[in-house]
C-alpha cells in the first residue's frame, strides 16, 4: 500500500471512529487538496454540519439525524422535479435510512417506557409498604392498649384479692 493510500485509510478510520469531518480530514480521506474540496463544496452547496449532540442524549442525536435525512430527501426530490427524473437509488437509500432512524426511535421510546413503568412500579411498591407499615403500627398500638387494659384488670383483681 502506498503512502497516500495509507494516509487516506488513516483519515477514513479517524472519521469512522468519530473524528470531526473537517475539510482537512475529508481531503486526506479523498486524496484531494483541501482547496479543491472546498471549491467543490461551495459549487455544490454543501451544508455545514450541525453540532453533534452529546452521546448521552440519543433522542437529540436521532432528531438531528432525522432532520439531516429529511433535508437530503427534499434535495433529491427537488432535483427530480427540476430534471423530470428521480434518482431511484438515492431515494431508496434515504427511505431505508429514515426507516432505520424511525426504528431506533421506537426502540428508544420502548426503553424510556420501560424505565417509566419501573418507576411507577417502584412508587406503587413504596406506597404499599407504607400502608403495611402504618397497619403494623395500628395493630401494635391496639395490642398494647389491650395488654395495658388486661394488666390493669389483673392488677385490680390482685388488689381486690389482697384487700379481703
């Protein structure tokens, strides 16, 4: 493998592993000059990427991805309207990507729903335990009262028996 191919492969790996897609990095991966890549981007109207949402917020990331894919779908659609011919491959690819994003969103909502259900279950369990605790205290107070009454009767009987 030649030096330029090694550089391109290293740049591709870095991009794949999450490095920001700067013009410098893209030029290395494409084996083109940065100036030429910028000129191509200006001519074709490349959009500046939105800031990447934090990894801890998958819902925001999915929303950004959906917005980006919808924008691409609109672009392919308007190009098709202008030329009178739609790029079926691009439309199919975008439709498949949108379905994946939709499925990921459903999975995320399922996880969130399970968490909410667990919280509700925990709250219900805490309430049930609080009711049981209150009932135990109620029964203990009742038993203590009966024992006190019974001991009071026994003491009265003893006192009455010794007084004879």
